[in-house]
């Protein structure tokens, strides 16, 4: 009997992981109308999950998509804590895919019409700090509060820690690679602000993991994200891929949107996915949901 009890205890983590991946989850996607967010929503629906997407517009960006028509679209501002707490109240997992390449202070905001997957233009208050750091901090704070109230629910649908996937950037890891700090130092001001916000969120997630341990965070660091419709980046993809192939340490291979979205879904479903995920890890874990 003691042996059987010991075996049951040892097997418990795998049982929890199996339950987490087998059961439909209620997933909240922040930035669901964006290029990455909408792709994640589609794949989550295909996997049988119940999806709520939160964005400033709150509208299905692809009305002809069968999967996206099944998403609960919510118009809301994630810089508002009450909004974040409300949409996370009954959720089992979350994805933070809110972002923009050029903020209102960059002087390049109009270029978002070309480079943004949603084609949206930043509002007057859309700085990197507000759009990335504040919204993500609100999500983290709301989850920690939610988990503190549900601490007794060890066998929740998503396991004992709340899955949160954050879309960062490959360049956020520059300080950790050869010549990366040098490149970081000569980067344009707008890019520095962009990376400061991404790194702040990564640091907050690490702090949460170390101090509370109630969130299982997966941090995705894609370089250029693309598909065959992204004509703005297609010409430079071979340049990035060649640089990565010959070993330039501060350049990562580009990643297809399908790969990133599948990797994020795998991060929601799999208890063993956490921490920083670079392109190699994304390619590997994305295979789990195909």
C-alpha cells in the first residue's frame, strides 16, 4: 500500500499535466485583434478551448474566419486594472500579445499602417510603456490576486500554476549575447524604449515566479514574424536568416506566425513550458499541437 501511495505521489505532476492539456481551458488573449493575437485565438479555438479576446476595438478582424467567429470579442483597455480583473475573473490561462513597433513618441507612428498586422495607428497615450509594460503588469497583478484567492484549488483545469504567455522580442535578449550590449548601446532611441518596456515585463515575470510561484510564465522572444502576406518584411527575411545561419550572435532566425502561435498554444497547454523561448524552442514545442 505504501508503494502504491508513493507511486501516486510521484505520478501526480504528470496527471496534472495530462488533465491540463486534455481539458478545454478558458483562455483570455490580450491583443486578440493583432497579427499574433488573432493567430493564437484561431489555434486555441481549433484545440477546443474557450477564448475571450480583449482589444481596443473588440471586433473580429477576420469575419470570414470560422474559428474567430467563435471567439468572445471584448472591447476594453488593458491599461485599466478593473477591465483586466473582470476579463480574467473566470479564466484558466492568458496570453499577452499587446504591442506595437512604433509608438506615439517614436516619430514613426504612421508606419504602423504598413508594419502592423492590424493596420492600427497608436492613440495619443499609446507609448511603449503604456501599451507593453502597464498592460502586462496589470495582467500579472490581476492573476496574482486571482491565484491568492484560489490557492486551495491545486487541481485546477490549468494545473497548480496559472499559465501566462508573454510575447517579447528577440532583441530583449541582446545583453545576454556576444556584442549584444554594444548593439543595444547604438540602437535608435525608439528601439531602446521598446526594449526597456519588454525587459521590464520579463523582469516582473521572473520576480513573480521567484516570490510567489503562482504563475507559470512562458516568455516568447521572436525576431521577425512573418507569413507570405507580410510584404513589408519579406525582402529582409533572407538577410536575417543568413546572419543567423553564419552565427551572428545578436540576430535570430525569423519565425513564421504559425510557428509562434502554435508554440504559444503549447505553452498554455503544457506544464513543462516556462521561461524564455527563443526560435529553436518555439519550433520544437510548436510541433506538440500540430
